[in-house]
C-alpha cells in the first residue's frame, strides 16, 4: 500500500506545476534567513527597539555598521536565490556576473535604508497621532502590528522596485502570518500611513494609496473581477484595485473593490461594500433601516 502511494506520488503527471527542479549548487530562498534579514533591517531602521537594546549614541555607528555588513551578505545570497528561482532554468545563475548582480541589488537596497527610515518615521507618527491609547512612539514601534506589517511592506516594495523576484512576496507574507495584515509588495503607499488594530486588512497589488490615509481592521482593497484571456485565464498586470487619495479614512470591515477612486478627504464607513467612485470630501455610511 505504501509502495503504491510512493509510485503514484512520483509520477510526473501527478506533480506537474507543483515541483521545483533543483540544480546542484543552486541556492534556494530561505525563510529562516529572510526572518534574520527582517530582524536586521528593523534593528537598523529602529535602533534600540530591535536588535541590541544596549545601543547608545556613542556606539550606534559601530552597531549599524556591523548590522549593515551582515545584512548585505545575507541579502546578497537571498537575492541570488531569488534570481535563480525566477530564471526557470533559462540561464546559469551561479556565474560570477550573476553574483555581482545580486551584490549590486543588495547594495542598492541598503542605499535606500535612510529613505525608508524617514518614511517609516511618518508611519509611526501617524499611528501615534491616530490612537489616543498610544502613550509614546516607542510603544507604537514595539507593539503595534501595523508598524511591523508596514515596515515589511516598505522593505519588500523597495526590493520589488529593483526587480528582485520572489523575495519581496515572501517578506510581505511573513508579515501577513505575524500580524494578519496582507499587503502586496507591489501596492503603492504614500507617507503617514497607518492601520488601526489591523487584523484582516487586505491591500491588493495594484492599489494606490496617497498620504495621510488611515485604515481600520478588516478593510479590503480588492479586485471586483478578473478579466480573462482567450484561454479563459486571468489577465495579469492590469490595474484592478482601488485608488485612495490623500487624507482618506476607511472604517472597519469596509470592502472597496475595483479600479475606483476614493477622493481626497473622503470617509468610508464601516461594513460597506463600495464599487463606485467616491467624490472628494464625501462621507458614506450605511443607510439607516426604515421603521
């Protein structure tokens, strides 16, 4: 009985599309190493809150230098693994030029860390100012799931902009597992972004979010439909998720679907299904039940 199961599971037709053919010496993305990379990135972006807690203004240069060097080495290997995984066997990924490309991409990402810190500082400020229960920036950085999810997203988004395959999606899915917040790395999100509570939030790949936007738990920025090609397969890469302009607030469990625009300063109430544009400054809520 066991032998029969093994034989059936080893039949090529049974694993068609489900099997990754490994080549000798080819690196594979590692969830363990990517977790280490995120820990290092958070320690660099939020020194003292993550990583070595004894860091001070006299030792910060040393600690960040050590972390950056370690991050560069680990990230280079993981980017190389992503490039190999994304090649589908079309080229030799273990050549020196490929390793140099991986190192170049890792260095390019690290050069963006000062920008990412400035951007994440606005997110921390937005979370603090948007929650009367928050007592300090430190509490927001250490405790709020939104900051963990948004920091992973912003790291992944920068890697995606560098055309690094696979790794960005793994990083955002790590945050999804940790926080319950699902942000696709391809989404475009402005500054001063915050998610209150956070659990159940979904932000699709082609979503565009402006500055000073606030979402509550359970909000979905999703697609209304999936156009199909001649073979009946979904067409990839077309804009299909909402645009939220500056200063929009979306309350809990609202579902916003399709390539529609929620105008500047608009408010979307909780438990609403929205599939049409919302003009700037408008507040939409559930209609009151008639007696």
